[in-house]
C-alpha cells in the first residue's frame, strides 16, 4: 500500500512518548489499515511492533500496539487472537482512563463476534463502542465504523427501522472535514442499500448499492468492493435474477481469493451453492459447499461450518441419500454443541476480563489519589523548607542530604533592631506583642523579596538579611540600601498611625565577605558568619531611632547614588574606631 511521506514524521514524533503525537500516529495508522482493509499493511504493523518492544515509552502507545494487530487479525478471520489482543489493549486503556481507546477495541471485538456468528455479543460491544465514540467524534472514521456495523447488526436481527434510522444519523458525519479519507463511507452506503432491499424498496436499494460499489472502486478498496458485490449478489438472488446473482458473487470471490480473505470467500461459496440449489443443480451445489467447508474448517469459523453442514444434510435428503444426510446432520449437532460450549466459556472469560478491568480502574484511582496526596505533602514540605533556606541550598539538601558551607566575597549585610523593645512590650498583651512583631517582620520579608535579598533569621526583635548569596549580585549594596529606606519609611508611617503600640527601628549595614551554611541537625538553620556580619551588627548598635547607619565599605560602593551624612570615627565594641555614615 502507499504510505504518505508525513507518516514517518508521525512515527518519529510518537516514539518520543508525547501523548498527542501518539494519538496522531496511531489514529493515522488505523485509518490507513481501514482504508486498505488490512491488505499489504506489514510496514504499518512493523512500526506498531516497535511500541510493543518499548513499553516504557507510553502506556497508551502500548495499548495501541495491541489494538493494531488485533484490528488486522479481524480482517483475516483470526478471531481468537484478535479478541485476546483487543481485550489486553482494553485493560490498559481502562487503566489510563482513555475511553475512546476502549471503545475502538470494542468495535474490533464486536466485529469478531459478528464473524463468529454471535450477534448478541456483537451488538453489545458495538452499542457500547458507538455510544462512547459518538460522544466525542474525535476518531470520526471509527464512529462511522461502529455506527454502520451496528446498523448492519440491527438489519441481521430483522430490526430494519432502527437500522435505517441509525444510518441516517451517521450520514452527516461523513460530510465532516475530519472524514477526508472517506474510509467507511462505501460501507455505510452498502448498509443502507441492504436495509432498503429488506424493506422492499428495490429502487433505493440498487441506487445505494451501486453508489457504494462506485465509491469503493474509486478508493481502490478491494475488500469493500468484494463486500458490496456480495450484497448486490444477494439483492439479485432475492429478486430471482440468478445469473446476475452468480456473476456478482463470483466477482467478489475472485477478489477475496486474490487477497487471501478466506472467511469472506466462504460466504460467496455458500451464496453460489444456494443459487445452484435453487436452480436444481444439486451436485454442483454440493461440490461448492464441500469446497467451502474445507476453507471454513481451516479458518475455524464454526458459524459457516454449521451453515454448510445443515445445507449438505438437506441436499442429500433431497437426493434421497438419507444415510449421508444423517452423517452431516450428526456432524452439525456435534459442532453446534461444541460452539455453544465455546461461546459460554468466552462469556465467562469476558466477564472475568471486565471485572479485572474494573478492579484495575479502581486501583488506579486509589494510586492516583495517593500520588496526589504525596505530591501535596511534598509541595508543603518544599514550601516549609524554602521558608528557612535559600532555594539553591534547599535543592542541594534534598538531593544530597547535606549542603556544603560556602564562602562569598561580595555581599551586603543588613541588621535591624527595635529600640526600647522591653518598654513597648510592657504596654502590650502577649497576643498584641506577637501580632505587632509579625506585622512588622512580614512587611520586612515582603521588602526583602522585592529586592532579591535573602532573609537569614530573626532573633527576638532583631532582623538579619543579606544580599549577594547564594547567587552573586553586583548590585548587592544598592539593593540593601533601598530596602533599608523602605523599612525605615514603613516603621515611620506605622509609628504615626499606632503611636506607642508599635516600635522605633534602627538599621545598620556593612559590606564584605561571609561564610554561609547550615547549622544543626533536627532544627537546622541557614546562617552567615564572619567579620562583615559582626561589623554590620556594630553599625546597627551605633545607629539611632529611624536612622540607617552604614560602614565605610558600603559607603564606597553606593556614595555616588545616595546622599550621606558623615558621622566621623565612632568607637565600636570589639572593633575600635570605625568611620560611619547616616543615610540622609
């Protein structure tokens, strides 16, 4: 068959495991197989097999890779294999929550049961498939396929009104742009022709059958052409035009034998035999039936074997050969009992598969809920970790259970402290005190976040932050000074509003190098050490209410951007005389 150039690209994209790419590739594969009616599709099957050999790529692709050969097997009457493959695919589709995939499997399984002569199961599977597929119409050609097959089944059961109504419901779907390949249009026209024939409307029956034949021939759908020819043969036989009935069946038989479509070929042989019998050509009919029985036995299609045995018994009875008639009648009864037992066993297997699929879905829901809960807890723990550690350090700790202490040569440290904290605290209840501290520190945190400054800790009423770690920042000093101004202004405004029920703040800033790392085991904390930190603390202690005191080191970094008041050299405990500057 001719494969479009774009198909290889679809195949390569699907191998990445991307769900959309998987859907695109396999839906295109199903369309191509449907269009060719499984003739010469080995290249497509080979590509589907790749996903069977690489099941970790995508669960959906794995399920599709079972559906594809199952779909193909159904064309070649390998019903048992096809049902098993599609049942396994159904379980995976159910597990991953893809109902359209399960519905496509049901179409194929229903087709198989129809081929086996079990119309009850065929209707059950096809009905479920059509209902689901028509909800979304995402896989339009399969919606049409399930619909026309269900209409066929209604007709086979004698329900012509519902069959025709369903055909008319499906017909508008064939006009949609997504149905550009017209995969099952000829089959739908064929179904409508058959239904009109059963209803006795010969004009419309022949019109639809001829339209179906023309369309299948234009699309080179040889298997569909054979199907339409077969049904046209049935139409002519019903109208006692035996010559045309045989011609159409022989044309269909020639196509099917050429394509090795053995089970459908038996249908034509049986039809030809029935026409010969109607013409009183009994021996020719018997020879045709014996040929058909051999093929039906080889492909294990018991429904047609039963048809042939029953017909042979009747023909030999007509010939007054009662002994031979009885032999075929006994074979018929033995095979009928065998088929009934097999159908019962298959029903039991289907019930078991259904229960297993339901259990898999429930188990999958439980696992999904557990995963969601675990993910929720993980996010919560990550959020808590990020509240006390910089993001890079938190990630290192999660990945390696520890984080190395690091040296940072260019940072700026900020200290704040509330003046007369004890005096203010005495005026507040414990609840009011904690609430006010929380309001102030929350505002400080927001300001730090605005300037990418890392909060290190609070100790009582003191607040420590640093800029330039864990990621280097050439603007570390400028950012800290701007943040300090916002803190100062925030406290000034709050003091104006609340008076003695809030605090005055003093701020100290210094720049230089620090060592940063995690301390503790159970209640670990990220901290910084070094002379730069000690000097920043001295800057804060030497400051005054509502003032920002900076060191000479920081002053050198920002003196061209802000206005300062030089304070001279001031004594700092443990440091001696240090040059200090107030931010104006």
